[in-house]
C-alpha cells in the first residue's frame, strides 16, 4: 500500500467521522482551501517522526533479540541483558543452597533433611524467565514501546512463582513422627505365686505435627535454609511408679507372714501362699490418673471360714420326740449348739491380713437346736414306715434290764433325710454311767461277764426295722455263733428262722443304715419284760416300695465233741464251771427283694455264717495241767449238747436267677 493510499484512506476515514458521505465514484479532488499547505506540512513531520521512532524501535528490538531487556529483574535478581538460559542459571545459583537443602529438622541428636519435593514445594524458574523475556514484546508496536519505556524509566521485577502443597509436608512429618513417637507405658504390679513382680512406668512422646508444620511453612516462605526443631510433648502414664509402689506396700503387708486362726481348741494356719491366692489386684480408672485397689477375695475367705465353721461346729442336740398317735410331741427339748460367727470372722481375717496382728481368736455364737416346736411338724413324719421285732422270753434279769436301757436310749431319736444312722454312736458308752449292768456276753469266743449283755437284742431289732423299711444297710455283722432266741419274728411275714440278727460292740462292729426316704424318720423303741417282746417302729413318709425276702440255710456243721477248758483266776480252786454249751454251725443266705415305684432293685444278699461252738469250761489256773486238761475230776456224764435241730423250713421264693449278682450289704462275721 502506498503512502498515498494511507493518506487517502486516512482522509476518507476523517470525512466519515465528520459525517460526509464518501463513495467510490466521488474521487474529484476537492478545491484547495486556504491553509491546506500547513496541514500537509504537519502530516509530513508526523510521518517522519513515526518512521524514525519505528526505525528506532526496530533497531532496539534487533539489538536485544534473544536477551532480556535492561532494567528487568526476577524476585530482585537483575537479569537484564541476559539470555533466558543465563537468567535461569542466575536464579538457580541465587537459591542453590535453599534448593539443595531447604530445611533441617532436628530432635535431640537426630536430624532429618527433607527435599523440596518431599515438602511439596516447586519453583517455577522457567515461567519467571519467560515472563521477564516477554516483557516489552509481542503486544504491538505502540504497547511494546510504552512497556519498554516504562521498564527503562521504572524497571520491572518479575515475581518468582513458588507452589507449596502443605499436605505433602504434613505427610512427611507424620511419617517422621512414627520414628519418634512412643506410647506411655503404665507401671505394673503382679503376683507370681507369693512373689511380687514390678514393672516401672515409661513416659510417652507425641510429635506435634501441626505446630511443626506451621514453623516449616513459615521458613519455606523465606527461601532461606533453616533448622527447625521437631515440636513434641510428653504423655504421662495413667499409672505411675508411686501408685504401684503404694500397692506393693499393701501386698507386702498381707504377705508378711501366715495367719493363725483359733476356734476354741482348734487351730488353723493360712500360709503366705494361701494369702497370695486370696489377693485381688484391680485397676481403678480415674480422671486424675488411675489407681490400684488391693483387696482380698471375700468369697474365697467366706468359703474357707465356712469350712472351719463346719469342722468346729458343736451342733445342738435333737429333741426326743413321741409319735403320740400322729400328734408329734417333744418329750425332751434339744440343746442349743455353738458355731463360728462367720460374718465377724471374715471381717476380722480381712482386717488382720491388712495389719500386723497375725493370730486371731475367732468368736462362736449359739445356734438353735436343729428341731424345735417351730419346725417339728414340717419334718414329714406322718405315718408308720416299718416295724422291727424280736423275742427275749426267758432272758436273765441283767439282760432284760440292758435291753430296756438300750430301747430307752433309742426311743424318740430323729434321723435326718440322707443321714447315716450309727447304732453305736447313738447308744453311746455301754457302761454303768449310761445305765447298763454287767451280764454274759460273747467275748473272745466265749461267754464272759461284760457291761451291756443283751444290747445285741436292741441292735437286732433295729436292724429288722431298717431291713423291712428297705433302707440301705451300710454295715451289719451277724453273730459268730448261733443263738436260738433270735429266730422268732426274724423273717417277718414269712415266720421264724435264723440269719436276721445283728451284733455290735463299742469301738468295733456297728450297725449302720441310711435314711433314703426323703423325709425325717422317728424311732419309737420299747421292750416288754412280761411278753418278752422288743419292738422298734420307724415313722416318717413311707416310700412307694415293697420289701420281701428269700431264705436259705445250708452248710450245716455239727457241734464239736471235744470240750474246751479255759483258765480263769476268778473261779475257785477245785471247781469247774460250765460257761458255754456246744452248738452246731450253719450258713444262712437272706436275699432282700425291694420293688420301688414298680421297679425291682437288684437282690441284696445278707449272709450269716455261724461257726460250730464247743462246750466251754472255766477252771482256776492251778487246776489245769500242762496238757490243758483239768487236774481235778471232770464230770464225764456232762456230754456236749446235741447239735440244734434245724428250724422248720419256711416257704421261700426262688433265689435270684443264675448270672444275677446280688447286691450285699452284709459283713461276714469274724
């Protein structure tokens, strides 16, 4: 385009701005007016100036091609007249130390040197250099000229853009914290047997990530290497050493030595090991800090004290009770007993274990008799359960007396449910103090004078009552030698016969049975010297059971024909006394057959073996020769008594079928 065209074009533009229509056909030069010469002159001058400036600018552009214009800096660093590469190198050189190691994080003698990348910081050197280089370029001639002029006059400082991702710095510090942090450790106390084990407390450490991060962020903004201490705080344990030490002192007090407990004349020692087993160590949480509670296991102490109470109890005696035709009546009240005061004893033991006194006298308190008017009618004694009966017709006066004494001692006794009854225990000492007199008794295989002769009549009668009640017989001994008067009433509804007698001896053979009826049993015992009948009745709650027996006598042995002579200094010299008459032996098997609730029990065998019995004579020792024969005349006409005839056979039920092993509670007599 020619200058003229620019001119015309400019004029046309001016005409249009003035509102004159301009068309393509109106190209007639307007008439000259006055003053047009000066206009042309001004335009020429302006054109020359513009052309000069443009030429100057073009020359300026060319002189700084590939370099940053003068008076330009980046973040205060002069980069004018530098190529972009030089400028970037200058920037990196300026921040070299910071780029190499922005911060050093320390804790004690440890230190960490994270990189800018690990801290999430990035410098945009290239962007800053590009911005510096492009200042005064690329915006048009006029704008570039103006910008260059401004840079020349005032200078230009291009900011260095830095991006910072604080979450990466936080992640770095969080990872670092895992190396430093530790949880607090509570102090501990425990018992290994009776040995106290202690573990000390340890203070915990927590890294304050946010506080450290804030410090790191502030230092990074200065672009100057810095050393930053890691911010931490201590975390105290909830259970400290002082608390554990106090608990240890309590435990040591408890275990300082055994406890000795005295109850009346009984003494019990709780060893240090026993006390250690009773110690309970509990941790008790608290807002101010946990504590340790050292206590003793009260349940364990209560159980052990209850055991002592059971062992040392002096039970009250039961009353003597009369059946009184079903309207029970206490004939003789029971006596109160004594038992350890368990509640007070427990408190005393705990207090002593925590203190210095290691010996205690524990108190006892009175207890009510086991049966009183208040509970008498709640014992389940409401009907006849069984009867035992025997005959002592023709017995000597001493025997009649002792039978009556024994029956009086048995009469009115109560047997608790599940209790094992002992004849010897309930009769007591068989002596004069208990009302007995001397009489003949079988001792060491011969009849001698002894207190209580005839008492076996009572034990035999008691045995029969228990037998016909179906009660479990736990101990029973038959007599060693046959005694005919025990045959009568022996087999109950099946008549008379041997084999249902029971001998006892103080400190030796006993009669025992168990009350398995589920209710109390009442013994009513009596003897009638006129009729010669001894009878025991058991009252209580009769089980749904029936009792029968089978009876068999076999292995009969005749009486020995050779007499036996025994030295006895009580026999006057020159006298022979016939103390025992000869009798034969036999074996008797009695099977008890019990059916309860319609279910038969296994048959129970009660076996009795009567040994043969010779004629026995006693003499003064001076009247017996070295051969054991009498030195004085012996009445030859006094022959041994014949073997007793067997009792009439009674109808019997068949014995248990072959292969059935009967249950036996019989003890074979010695």
